[in-house]
C-alpha cells in the first residue's frame, strides 16, 4: 500500500480542487486506535493503518487532488520509532495542503495493562521491558504529539461500541449540528460520585421508593416505581428546570468543541429515584435532537 500511494502521489495534477479532509489517528497502544480506524472506515473515510510518516504529505496531496476520496483517516503511532520527532513539522506541511485534524487516544495505565493482559499481545515497544515500563515509555515518547492534537480522547471507560458511538458523534456528517453525545447516568451517593461525571444532580430530595415495601426490590425503570416518583409535583418541576438549564448549556459545550458529556443523577442507593430521572431526562434530550444513552452504575442487574 505505501509504495502505491507514493507512486500515485508523485503524479502532479494541474487541476487542484482543494477539497478533502484528513484525520490523523494516533495515541497509546491499547487505547483503541484500530477500533477507531474501523469506525472511520464505516463512516466512509478512506482508511490506512501505519503509513510511513514520510509519506503522509504525499498521501495528503493524493486526497486533495482525488475526485473520489473526500475524507481519509490514517494511523501514525509509536511504530514509527525515532521518526516521530518529525511529526509536528510534517503536520504543518500537511495542514497547508489539506484540512487536517489529529485525534489522540489514551487510557489509564491500569486499563492499558488489563487490555494487554486480556489480548496477550506484546507491547509494540518490545519484549525487553515489562508492559508497565513500555506503557510509561510510550506515553513519554508520544507527549509531543499529544500536545499538537486537536482532540484528546480518554478511552479508559469505553468499550468498543461506546468508542464507535463517540467517533460517529464527532465525525459523521449530518444535517443536524448536534455533534454531542450525552450520557444520562444514575448512581448512588453511598458508593461515591462518578469520577467521569461532568454535571451532577442530587435527587435525594424526592420521596424514596425504598421505604415502600413492594418497591424495595424493583428499580426506577419499573412502571410502578416510575408512577410513584412521577406523582410528586417537585419531580416534574425538577425535570423542567433541569431541562431548561441543559438547553442553555449544551449549545455552549458544543461550541467549545465538547463531544461527550456525562450528566449524572444521584440518589442514596442508585436504584430508584436516580434511575427514573436519568431515563426521563434521556427521553427529553432525545426529543430535543441530542444523541443520548443511559448508564446505571449502581442499579441491580
């Protein structure tokens, strides 16, 4: 593939349209780059893995001049070795020719260790060191690239499907300008506030269904519990006021480039009130045109 790209890119085309878009996908090994590349491919991007760094400007020219390729994505990572030092300068050259964004994927050390353990694959920096040392060395090695990234995405808590949804939300072309994915989440304060929550609402002011014996083993998704919580006037008032605030905030988050927002609702145990509110808020946000998923951290399975 690299030789063919180089050969095609070497051919000069006099009629240059200036169209095209390039995403350079980079980041830590084990952070999900190949899954992300597959998501780009499914979105219609011409996708290339591990293109030699010195061929990236030629590849960008190919995309710019092509009548068939409008969008492309390629992976550049630690496999480039010492040539990575040239990345910032090459990026400047590419951006002069083509609209280019750099997406950097990373994850916590514990998550990366677990992923390498599960796949039983060696770290690309070699077998001489432990996985932990390789991860730390790679993080340091890629830090200059991280500094020039347009988007830094932490995939620690993402599974493959959530990563794909996030890529879709950020990069798919739609008539709607709603490029934000929202997680409407529930949790129990007795187990702590979720570390990934962007906005936290305490719904413990609502009457607790836990003290109604027939509701104790049910959750906020059960129709009887939902009917119980919904009957109180403060429930509707809270939902209305919270929705008004989110309608104000969300366009500003989008304007600032935020693509993923976690709105967390907490009650005592995370089983009844917070679950109901999170589900109701998803309905309202979806009706307003946003992409919304629910997550119930402490709800019994």
